[in-house]
C-alpha cells in the first residue's frame, strides 16, 4: 500500500496533466473586486457570481464606489444570490474600513485580511493566493472532501486538512494545486458520487480498490 507522500506525488502529476493551465474561476478586475467576489461566492457557485458581477464591476470596482452606494443599494445589486443582506453589509463595512484604515487598498497580510468583516481564513487565503500570488492553500469543501478520499488527511476539519496538505505538497505548487483539486472535485469527484475504479487518480493511488467509496453526506 502506498503512503500519503507517494499518493501526493501521483496526484500532483495527474492534475498537472489534466489541468496544465489554470484560470482563476472568479472574474475580477483588481484585488478589491476579487475580495468582493470571493465573499459573494459563499454558498453560491462561481458561475452565478460571475454572471452577476459582470454588470457590477464595470461601474463599481473600488471601495469608495460601494461606500457611496450604501447598504441598501448594494443589497439591490446583489439580491439575486444567497444571503445577500449579510453579504451587502459586509461589503459596505469592509469598503469603509479599507478607506479609513488602508487608504482604499486591500491589505496584504492574513492578519489584516481576516479582521475585515465577512472575511474568514479561507477568503483571506484565496485573496493572498490568487490576488497577491502569496503561497496559500485555501481549503474549501471540495478540497476537504478530496483530501480525505485520497487519504491525504484524516482531519476532521478544514484547519487540519490545510496543515496536512501544506506538509505533503511543496510550497511552490500550492497556488496552482488548490485550484486543480477544486476543478477535479467539480468534474470527477463529486460530493454525492464516487466513480471508484474508473477515476485516474484513485486507479493510480489505490490499484487494489474493487468498489467505489461509500460516500458519507458531504
Ligand atoms: S474514485 Fe472516487 S474518490 Fe477517487 S477520485 Fe474518483 S470519485 Fe474521487
């Protein structure tokens, strides 16, 4: 039986073959709009967020634009997606703080980002990685699920999964890899299905497997 270091190598190699070029899934026009898109994408698909923001960002793309709009108008702009009231409040408050404390710029540290309203560790990691190119490993539900199915972690929570993945994969691959794993999860390793013996990755990592994994509720 292979150990997790061997599996990690196979996974990295396979993902590079399937997804040689990585395109960041959320559209944005600067780091600030990336931050807003990540925030909007909570419990919502990237496609829906992109569809909505394509009408917003041409006009509103700086913190001062959203402060000027005010909460109610932000709500109207984003009301097509889930939990829009909470998100509108975060966007408004966050924009205000960016102007007051950071000269209208998005801060470049985890610590400062995570203090902003509506911004947790995962959102901060996406912005650090995709916005600033800083090595980070944002763990979302897809990555959490796949890391467990691939035997890379037995972490019960995303914090443990992030730690384990960071240990297994060289730092220079993190930014690419987190997106490749998300893409693979969406395409081949879905929450409610497991193709067991037909998937490239599990065929290579678990050659003796006879049946699909029984998937617990994601
Ligand atoms: S065999 Fe199942 S667990 Fe493995 S990659 Fe495919 S869907 Fe995921």
